[in-house]
């Protein structure tokens, strides 16, 4: 039958609005502007990305086009991306600009009369000849004129720019349709209003208008928005909750009410909630129930199986917008059906209930029964596979890893985990972890990834690591081993937790290093558009683990260690390539944390091999860059670096204080000795700055009063050696030469 219900609608066609409203010659106050891009259902992440890009692009265009405005608000749902601009002016602000004409030599003849070139310039820009003036630009003198740019109406300007703004929105994955336009999903309608005036333009074969579309499962297939000011109210009347925070609040409030009705709380991980919020336009939480017998399954299995969806259910979701999400063969309540589990208020144990979120006006009973049937089937599968697995010990699954191919050149998963087991002891020492935990690490390594052979992980792959921990504890293994078996998989996705135990850290690092070295050696480097083995994610996770756990280790040494156990030859070029690849991920991690790119690059030039230290240094330098001392220190170091750059300075040269001729030399040498005593390769930015400030005035005095390139070779070399000493103080901390102002 139809477990999710059926719905029939006479007309599901989007209105291809073609009405053209003439621009009114209106004067008066600024008015609201609204742009709504109607699409087929967008992936949740695309909704977030597109609204951010839409706001940024529009604000830039409004500024560039001299269109004054008030606050800008963006809204996004699966079927519409919208931006509302308050108090957008009716016309551009007038602006006087300076226009450069031809060179003076070509603009006037020998008698000083304007040539055809000058007359043409004046005619083109509608200015009299006597308004021209001369200015030198570079080595040439040109004629110039000041011209007032005409003020155009806002709707005229936006008509030209809005198609470019929309086409400029980029997505991780896009598609083409009959208009041959690239967008995340096909565009089906466009509404653009400035006050009550349609801003006319076309994109993807769709003409803008004042019409919008309602919910699919609503009698209001489409509706007209009379004015931009009434847009939000009109959309609300159509039953659409367009504001993401309002949708989030409604889901949380209504779900909490449903859970309280069975004396429970519902589990809403932020990542899942964020996804759910952007899968619906009119959220309707619904409480469902499943059989108590399924509570015999581990809690992790129940909650995991409760939140993702299989493909068949997604097809029904596309029609009915019952909140489900396609992702075959992943986890079960949170991962397979996109449901929220419900726990007991008093004990925290799972209750036999779940909450799903439907979209719009639906039959709650039909949707509830349909979702209960879907979840029941998934739980039956999970129960069957779990019973099969528990007939064996976890160690018995280890040998079955030989049936899982890792890579044709690198062997099976059993081969891979044997390599990991062989390097964990030495890697523990490289990571600076106490060798006393090596026995625990080796015991954990002997079982790591064994759960990949279990039936339940084969069916629900996102339970990997979770089931290893569960089965290890079930077999009576120590908790530190069980936790390490789980932590080897961390982090699994953006926002995930990180390994915290020593054993878990070593296993997670070893597994990632083995993948990087082996796959790079096998020629599987990712391209700009393709990364089939997820090596960017693997290396990003690696640097996250190191930074989060405050670990610094010699990456080249660790990679060389892992390379020795690979079944294929790994040369130094491959190791260097992996080092650069991982360093770029560390760079990306620091930039993602909001640190200026130039500062990150500056720090990584010297501290890339100390991952945690690099992250701390970059954060400290980012804060320091906002102080008035920052440009002073950058400038101070830039002067000696520029002078010694390109000079043949012998490494054996030492500063001889007896050769100094001037007090400024002696003062700089004294300041250097005081600074170098405080600066060392692992120094923090605060100490480095305090020491460097001692050099600023002595350097200023030195360069104002001392001629470095003296005729006397001994004096010249001594001064160059002194400047080289000063310039080398930044070594091992940051390369300031890549910073602006150096």
C-alpha cells in the first residue's frame, strides 16, 4: 500500500510568470526590496551555503552600484532562497568621477588648440573643453575631466545585476536542466519586487514576477505578493515558516511537547537538527512508537538506526515531504530515518518512541503508521544481524578482514591493520606518549577494525567503531581497549568528537598515516575535482586530532616509519608530497578557525612540523596583529632582511664587537644579545614580541646613522653579520616576509 499516505493535486506546475510591469516614475521614500528564487528541493547544506552567498553578493552589488539601503535579511527553505533589503533607495546616489583622457601631447596641438582627440573625449563625456585639466600619471601627463554619473532607478540597475548574482551562487554539486543553466536544483519561479514594482529580468528561462508558490501538499499552489513589504506576512499566511530560526524553534518546542507527553526527552544532535530544519518549510513533528522488544538492542544501535533513510522512502518523501533523507546503508534511528529518539526523563534510558518531522498539511495518522512500519523493518534487520554477531567473540571477526579489499596494491583490511599493529609502538614514542601504555595500544591494535566484518556493521556502516566498543565490552575486555577501538574511527564527520585516550590517539593517527602513505604511493592522490578515497578528510582529521590533543610530532619521521611497512616502495618524493598535503590541511584548519591567511602561511613556513604549536602561534599572532606594535615589528625585521637578501654572507662570519666603530652598532648588538636570550624555537608570541620590541629603536638608530656597505671589508662583513643575526631571530617562529608591510 502507501505507508506514508497519498496526496493528489490538480496542478503541480510552477507558474512561469511572464507579466511585465512598467517602472513607475515614483518619487519619495526608500522601499523594501525582495528577491525569491524558487527551486525544486535543495539539499540542506545547499540552503545554508546559498543564502550566505546571496546576501554577500547582493550587498556587494548594492554598494558598487551606489544604492543605499538598510538591513539585509536572508531566508532559506528547501524550495526557496530569499533576501529582503530594507529601505532600498529608489535611485542611485549621484557621484562625480574623474575620467582620464588622452595624453596632453595628443590632446592639444603646438598652438595649444584642442585636437580631435580632445574634442572626441569631451563629446563622449558631455563636458566643455574649458573644463579639462592636466595631471601627471606615472611619467605621462594626461587631460582629465570631472563628470557627474547619472543616477539611474534601482529597478533598472538590479534588472541587469540580479541574473549575475543568481548565476554566481556556487554549490558542491550542481545540475543542468532544459535551460542548460547550472544550479543546485532546477529553478522554477523567480519573484522580485521593489515596493509594489516588479524588477524585470530573466534567469534560466524564467521571467521574474510577483508570484510565489505555496506548499506542495497545499490547496494554495501559488499566490501573489502585492508588495515587498508584505512578503513575509504573505508567505506566513501561506503556511510557510521561512525563517530558519523559527523553524528550528518550532521543531524543538513541538517535539519537546510530544516527548513530555510520554514522560520523556527527545535527543536532537545539533548536526541532525540543522539538517532537519532545512528539509522542511512547514515543520509538523509527529510522535511514533515501536515495539518494546527492540529495546533489547544496544542503545547506540537504536539511536543510530533511527535517523537516516533508505532510497524507497525518499521517493515518497519527494512527493509528500515527509521528513526523510536518502542515505542507503548507513545508521538506523538517527542515521537511517532522520528521526529523533526519545529517552526517559527519570533514567535516561530509551523509550519505545521516536519523533519524525513531516512537512505542511498531512494526515498525521497516516504518516505516523507509515513511519512506524519503516522503522520496524529496519529494527528487525538490526535485531537479526546483532543476534548473528553475538554468537562469536570480537576476536573471531579479525580474520574475516582478509575478505575486505583496502586497495589492490596495498592488500586487504587485514593487511592494513597488521601494518598499523607493527608501527604503533614506535609511533607512540614519536607522539611523546608514555611508553607504559604501549601494551594496551598493541592489544587494541590487534582488534582494531575487526567489527567491519560483523553483520550489523556490514549493513549499517556508520556503526563502525561503535560496535567494536560494544562487542569488546561484551567480551569482557578492559574499558581502555574498548574505547580505543571506538576512537580509531574519530573524527568521522565535521563537528564529531576526537579521540582522547592515549591508545585511541595512537591508533587513529597510525591508521590515517597508513592510508595517506599507502594511497599516495599507489598513485591515488586526489585531484581538484575528485577524491575517491577521502584523503582530504583523512588528513584534515589527522591535524584536528593532533591540535585538539596538543600533540606536536615530526611528521616526516612518522611517515618514514609507516612507509617502511608498506607492501610497495615509498620514496622520499612521496613522503614529501604527503607532508605538503597534510600541511595544506593544517593551513585550512587554521583558516577555518578565522585566522588570517597571511598569518597562517607565515607561521606554517616555520612551524608546520609542530601542529599544536603552529595552531597556538597562529592564534596568538592573529590577536597580536590587531595591536599597534604589530606593524612596527614587521617593519623592524624587514629592513635587515632586505639588506642581507642576495648578499654572499659566509656562515662562518661571527660578530666581532671590537670592530664596531659607532655607538649605534654597539647598541644594536647589546639589544640583540638581550633579545636572543629570550627567543628560542618554541617561544610563544608574547615573549617573542617583548624581546623584539627591544630592537625597534636600536634598529632605527642603526639605519639612520650607520652605512652598512662600508668600503672596509672587515667592517662591512661585521655589520652584515650583525644584521643577519637580527634577521634570524624569527627563525623557527614565523616567516614575517610573507606578511603585508614587510
